[in-house]
């Protein structure tokens, strides 16, 4: 394992420990399109799952399949994000995040640190759209739709 991947995994592990209240508020599923423009270009789509804390934190993982320079490729991302207005029922709410991504083709394996900003609609509602822009070994852009299941008090 390369030292950059090890370092990125340590950072994500520490961030994960910082958001230990994640058994709390909501679970999410998402579908998305993702494009990354670096030394080579990845364009694809996939699905993801996330947990939201009772506060402003979210940790999510997504898996994408697509094309990387004419070859079938996969890309997995693990991102921890901080949401400014997580209970908003209407309108746009911004967030920022960071994590790691691992991409692979039959011939190559790459890993990058991810830094992103995004906006989502109605984060306090049952579903909404999102758009993200950031860096992950180059420019990264993503857009998709999230469905949320909130834990209710008994």
C-alpha cells in the first residue's frame, strides 16, 4: 500500500472517529453521475450510501463504474462532510467535505485525496438533488439524487 493511500486512510479514520454520533439521524441512498479530469478522464455513474449524525456530519461511500480513457473503470469514494443547514426542508444548503477515492482499470490502480464543496436541496426532507465540485487528483464534479430515511423517536 502506498504511503499516500495510508495517509489518506488515517485522515478518514480520524474524521470517522470525530463523527461517532452517526448512529443517529438518517440513512441515505444516492444515485449519481461523476466526472474527474486529471492525467486521464473518468466519466461514469453509480450509487452510494451514507449515514448522517444528529448534528451536521455525514459519512458516505459511493461506487461508480464508467470509462477511463477508453477502458472500463471503477471508482470508489469515501467522504466525510460537514453540512451548514442539515435540517432545512426547502431550498439549497451548502456543505464541504474530504476523504479518499480509489480508481481502477484492468491495467492501473490510483488513489487520491478528495476535497469538495457542494449544495443539496432540502437536506431535512425525504429526498433532494445535489451538485458537487472539488479536487481529487484533478478536477472532480458530481451530481445526483438522494433519498433519506430518518430515525424517529419512540
